[in-house]
């Protein structure tokens, strides 16, 4: 008998094949994940968790963990399946503190998907429990009241509050984009031939767009100094050993705090989403062709600037927590680029996240490559095809 108590000759040879640490980690994570799902199903079917506040909080924490686990590896919107199974966001949820692991994926990911946020952005009590400082009126004022800010003596609270405010604004942008010109946002989920023929006017959409842009700019103007980049440098050398790619197209944009870097990257993502989806004034309003083309060129320059800022922030910030939160912003920025060297740089940034920390990005890489091929081939999607893929910022 061996020291392990097993006769080597009695064990089939294939059982002795070596397993890498990564393979063992995947096996154990899948095993425990399956067990967690089993316990979750039992709790949901018995509805026992909803009888006490503690039970609701424990269930919410469990769902947050499972959603984060899914977000690491599930393509598209598959990560949100656990949210669909639980009635956690009903009228009774206002008394339950909502964890940011639920809030942030709901808004950041929805910001580039084709469905509205599950959380009610007008439920101020819910968002206050998630850390948003605002009044009960639900006005477009996601800013911390002065009397609240004067009492904030703990380090990091102000940064958290500003980040939460941007998350709320991103949710409103997501809902604006998915609603389109439909009188009832749910109509956009219907087949094109079943949708009502009457919708909102371009003037109304433009007014709503201007309000969102004003919200975003007021938020930006209210930021404390820690959200300002401390340095801008050029990165020299290749991206990785044996990889012939230079990042010198972009500046490295440095911040003192990873949270501030991630928040500013989300700000640039929000600007791209709004600028790329700006409604146009009605053609009945007199405007020259040159004036409209100048507007288009200005928007293109602006989105290109913000896309480069997204990449520059990623180049200077290498903490795992930051890189995990940068995936969606890089995906949005990548769709802006037309130059091959900029596209390859985004691919390397995304691939490096999966290579270094295991957070799956291959789905985003494949989607970007597909979009770029269409662009190089000059494929213009016709209206019928576009109706099934109405937002080109899709995760």
C-alpha cells in the first residue's frame, strides 16, 4: 500500500492523469455552484426566506454571489437568470439594503443591452438603500445634499456616493435607449409588424436626450478632485512577451484610486452611448446639409475621444477589481474604432483580462470582431435586420 493508503496497481491508469490547479479549481467551483443552486431552488419553492427581513437579506446576498459567479463566465445576459427566478424587487424590497453586486451589473450591463433595467429607477427608497443620496421626489438630481456631505468624515464615502450616482444615471440612459420612440417601452419587445405605428416625436426624444446629457454633465462638474487624473504618460514597448502590438496609440491615464478610475471609465462609456444615439431634429426644421454633416462629424470626434480615454484608463490601472469592471466599457469603446491598431489594442486589453484573472471576455472579443468585419466589408444592415438588433451596443 502506498502512503496514501491506495494500492497503485489497483487504480486505473487514466485516473492518475495529472490535473492542473486550474482544472481542479474549475471542478470544485462547478461542484459547489451546483450545490448552491440546489439550496436556492429549495428556498425559492418553500418561500421561507420571505417571512423575515433576515431571510430576505440572506437570499439577496446569495443571489448577488451567484450573479457575480455567472457574470464571470456566462455570455450575454445569461448571468441574470437568478434574478428572474426571485421576486426580490417588489414593493416590499424598499426595506432591504440592496447590494452593489446586484445594482452595478443591472445598470452597467443593461446600458449596452436591449432590455430595460429590472430595478425601478424612480423608487428612491430602494436606491437610497443602495447608497444613493437624493431626495424622495425622484428628480433628476443624483447629487449628494450639502448637509449629508458635511457629515461625511469617513474616508472613501464621498467617492462611493459619486460612483453610485453615476450608476443611477447609467440606468436612466439604458432605459432611454431601450425605450426608443415607443409610447410604451414594452412595445419594442414586440415583432416589428405588431408594433404601434404611432410613436414619440423626434423633438420629444431630443428633449429627453438633452436632459440626460445635462444630468451627466452636472454630475461630472460636481466631482471632487480625486476623480481628476493625476498623470498622463505614454506606454512604451509591446503589450506582452512575444505579442507584436504597441499601445502607443493611447495615453496612460493615472488615478490615485481604482474606484475613481473605474467610475471615470464608466463616465466615458455613458458619453459614448449618448452621443452615438443622439436623436436628430425633425427634417421639417430648416437646416442645411452642411450643418447636419458638421453635427455628425462632431459626434464622431467626441465618441472617438471618449473611446480613447476608456483605453487609456485601462492601460494605467491593473488591479483585478478595476479590470473586471472595465469589460463593458472596453466593449463599447471597441465598437467606435476603425483603425486596425486601435482595434487590436482593445482585443489585447480584453483578452488580457481573461488570461490574467479568469474573467471571461471571449464573447465580447468575438462580437467586436464580427462588428469590425461588417464595417470593413461595408455591410449596411437593412431596416428589417436592424429592427431585431436595434441597439448596436449589445453585450
